[in-house]
C-alpha cells in the first residue's frame, strides 16, 4: 500500500525518534548552532547551483503548476543552508553556525532496500577556514553520539584537497576525473588499474593514484603520504589534516581515529578535511561531513564553510541494538475511568495530573468490573487505571495494569504520592 | 530564488516555531495522544481513497521512477492516519489516540499569497462515536490555544449530518450536491438561489436550503433549526450537536461558542460535528476538525473517528501579534573567547557551561581589544563574552554584550553565580 523506503513510524518508534532529535538539537544549541527551516521543494535551477549531477539525477522532480518551472524535492540540505547564509543572512557577521532537522529525498530502486526519505540532523559552520573549525564539527558530532549513548565508534578522516591534488592530472577531463574518483571511492583496485591504463598515464601518476587505496590507518599514514605531497594542494591538505588530527588527539579521541586518504564521500562540493563516523555493528556511517569552501560563492557570497549531517535512521537503529535502550514503553500514564456521576471529579483529577506532566486519558461510562478493562489497557500499554465511581469523598481505585495490583487512595493522597515520586 | 509560499525560517522564527511545536506536542501527549510519523509522499491511488477530488486537484504529483506509479505529496495527513490505524494498528484495541506534526502541500497560484507548504499539528481519536469524543477534541484544541497564550477566540460549531440531511434531495446528483454545498459554504445567497432555481426544487426544499445561511448564532439556533430537522439524519445531527454544546458549556466555554449550521469545511470526509477556532484579529481559522465516520472503512477497517488539526503558521503569527511574545532573542548565551595559551581552560569552561545547559560558542585566537569583538557579537545576538587570556588562576573577564558592562570573575565564582541564577 505504501512505497518502500518512505517514513512510517508507529508511536513507540516515533517517541524514540523524537527523543533522539531533541537530544541532538539541544546539543547543537549548546554549541551555538541555531536551527533554521528550509523548504522541502524549490526550483531545480536554483537548487542545482549547489550540487553535482549524480545527486540531481537521484532527486525527485516535478513541474510547478503556477510557474511552469521544474521543482525538486531536496536531496540534500547543505546547499539550502549555503543559499540562506549567502542571501538572507548575508548582513550577519561571520562566523554563522546553523543547524537543521530535515528529511531529504532520493530515488532508490524498489528492491534496493534503502531509504528514499532520509531524516538528517546536521550543522554548518560558515566563515572560518582554520583547522579549529574542521575540528569543531568533528568534536561536536562525536559528542552527540557519545551523549546519545553510543560507545564504540571510529572516526575516519580524509582530505579532499590531497586527493584532488593527486588526481590533478585528470582535472582537465571531468569525465575521466569522475570515473577515477569513483573507483578510488569504491577502493576497486582492478577497476582503477584498468581505467589508468585506458587513460595512458605515466608510471609515476599511476603509482601515486593507486597508492590512494593504501593510504589508510593510524598516524603513520602521514609519513607514508608525505613523498606524494608534491602538488601544493596536496601539501597544504596534508598539513591541515595533521593539525586537525592533533586537535582531535588532544581531545582524547586518538583510539577512534583512522586516516583514509582514499575517502571521498559522495558530494561534489567537498574541498578539504572530510570525515565519517562508524559504530561497531552498523555497516554504513552514522554521519559525516567536511569542508566545502566554494559552495557559498555559487549563491553570490564567497565564504569558507564546513559542516556535517547525522543519519537519524541509522543512529536510532544502532541505539536499538544496544541493550540499554530496551526499556518499557507506555502510551499513557493513567486511564481515568469513571461513571457519569463522577464526571466532574474525573475531569478535575485529569487536569491536575496533566498539569503535573502526566499523560492522561479520561473515559466516561464505566460499567461492569475493572478486570474487563485490564486486557485492553495492557495491549494499549497504559501504565495505570484510576477508577472513580462517584461521591465527593469516595476513594479512587488505582490499578497497576501490568501486575493487576489494586489499591484504594484518597484523591489528595494520590496527588501527593505522585508529586513526591 | 525560492518559490513563494514554501517554508523558510531563520533562527529566530525557527526557535519560536519549535517552542510552539513542543508545547502542542506535549499537551497532546498529556491527553494520551501518541505521535506518529507518516510518509511525505505515497502512491496516488492509495492516498486518493481517503480524500475528495478538490483536494487531489490541488496536490503535487510526480511519477515514481522505480515503479512507474504516480506519487502524491500529501495534501492532508488525516487519511494517512486513518490508513495507519486501519492497517498497521488494526490489532490494537480501540480507542486509539494519535497525533502528528507534519507539513502538507497544496498547489496555490504564485500571486495568491497563500502557503503551499503548510505546517499542521493535529490529533485523531479513533473508535468512539459518542459526544464525549467530539467534545474531547474540541476541548483539547481550546486548551492548546489557551496554554500557548492566546486569549480571545471563538469556537464555531457545525454539523455535517444536519447539513447533509437538508441537502438530501440532491444526493442522487453528486455534481448538483457539490455546487449547492459550495454555495452554502461561501454563504453566497444569490448564487445559492440561482442554483436552486436551476435545479427546479420545490418551495419547501428551497426554503430549507436557504435557511442554512441563517442558522448561526447562540443557543437559540437549536430552536430555530428544530422545525427543519425532519430527515432522521438531521434529527440525530441536531441532537448530537446539543450534547456537544452542553459539554463545552459545562466546561466554561459558552462565551466562545458559536453555532453555524451552514459551516461546511473543505473536506469531503466529514460526517458529523465539525468545528473551527478563530482568534481575534486573524482572518482565517487557527484550527479545526470534526467527525469522519466513514474514512477508516476505505482502508478496510470500519471505525468511527474524530480529529482536528492546528495551523501552525497562523498560530505563530497570532502569537507574534500579542505584546507578550515580543521578548528578546539571543542566539547564544556565551562567546568564550580565548588566546591559544588559554585553550585548555577555555575548552573545559565551555564543556562545563554546556553541561549546565548554556549555549556556548568557543573561539580561539583573541587579539587586540575586547571592544573590537563587541559590535559583531551584538549583531549576532550573543548575550555575553567570556574572555580567557591564559594562566591557571587568571580571572575571566565577563562582558555583557548589550550594555558593554565588564567585570572580572574567577572561574569557580562564575560557575557558581550561574548555577544559582
């Protein structure tokens, strides 16, 4: 009935999703990132200024009836934030820190089993071009995952300036460049060898490009990469990556760090330090990002920039794998069940409980025995039933739905015991 | 650069939007409504089971590349909730209370100045068919608006069973029915007269239909409507509306209540009590809803149901009109500015402040005078600058950005004064 890969979350999953979103947005806020809301669709020609062809090919498009122009459902939020920073916020002094919680949409084959509607929460730090800024976004991403309760993860660091520098001989031919970068991204040595043969490159270039596949590991990768850093872009890129590495190491993350100079990420706009974060037992990255220093200029206001996005579906999945999150879910704290004669007491009690923050369902028309309501309440995951059968000073019968344990309480005692718990 | 009527919110507006959303979702939760997430697009043929032609005509559609089927960007959430309740939640005992916070999308002419991307937060109460359920959704909608801080509003009550009963002579011709209902909805007496003439209806039917335009006002409308309630649907509808009115009156809302038996609302699925809530000074309704007892059966599981949605753009606008909400906005509480030598103290201070819930931007590389940073900080709406220039026991200079007032504090005193404030 519904397409594969679109978002449907029932109450329990939605409640966990909201909790994750709130924690992440609150951490972004604590780091000074201000949330913005961007349109779900916009004009294709404007949006496409900011992204590469591959991503556009995977985007959903339709014709706007009012203008006849093509619209695109956003496949990525970063270009929208860049546009906002470069236009609506162009009078603001830099740096600008922005964040968002948004869905992006990408065509997938039905059988691919991948998401077509992807929930991302991300942040962009616009202005600074230094290593501190690169490191800030990585440190924030790590802190978010730690505070969500994820314990073991790896941070993979790459450097697009270095990688682009090595592939510089192909920059005059965008098609060749892209194919070779694609083979590097897939770490497909034999395909890469074949492509290089086709391109008829010299031995030296061939060796340098192939070495991209081996330049991953610990701190020693810096030494191994140094002889290759001949092109100025490579040199500057490697120097920058060392600085970022040092900041992250100082912050205590050495164990988690992995350098991978063949890392590419799928977006055309990256120009410098890039990163991805993996968690044990989850095949794909939980988040990633990097520096994109030439995106804002496409919207008329050149500025350095770096950012990242977290993949909320995967984070939720990873958290659900850890035993700690397997706590009970209740749909409501109380079902206030009452007879018609006890209506005004029930209404007043419900109000008091709600004002105290409890989730309360009120239901008139009690008849028969309380036991006949227990089975439904159990299936509905309601925690407690409070039964009011009339009379101003009548006791309330409180029934714990799971155990069936009952006790009678006076309204004042009930509220007191709740406020003290 | 961006289409008219799509959502773009800068930090200040987003922050207010989030605050409104959180308050509303928390009230829904306190009334036992559980949030769900529904897809932004789905198959047109499935979605269209639940909505009328008019709404479908205004929906954005595109072809799904993977299946070749038509997709629709949801123009309404209620049919999605009905589908979920009737399928994924069909094993749950009734009643089911669900809520959502979601955008809906509707074609508008560029010059119409209306929203094309509309943020709604709504709830659905699935199962009960009684007046208590009708009243619950209205009472909840009212409580939400009150707790958001809106003071003066009107609740307009209608009854689709009554209205449909009066229009029963036209039910055999859907085209006539729709045109006449449309003229009633617009309260366009001369157009309605012309249509009735065209339909060649008898004097009695003509008088009854035209009277729909006059049946609005206070409690006395019930007496005026009684002679028209001949058809059983009219009788039952009127009786039900009296019950709902009585519950709302008992709850203290008599002043706000307005009966309008010519009220129709734009959705084909309503079958019983309907309502709209207006606030003084806002032309359109802030929210509304009603009973739709035949929607779930279209997805295979017949059930009574009632619900409502709030129009968040308009509520935000209404709140911004009230003086009370004109409070200052700060993008961050602290800019921790420091020299390279004070980096580790600055990092540690920033962490402590963030853990205490403050919004903190840390910035290395202080040079020159603090005054040169004030103007940017003011534009960025940062509340305070904390300056650290090195040394373990050195004082922190705290600068209030708006007033420029400075004082020196020891780190321990600073944290203490913050935690006590």
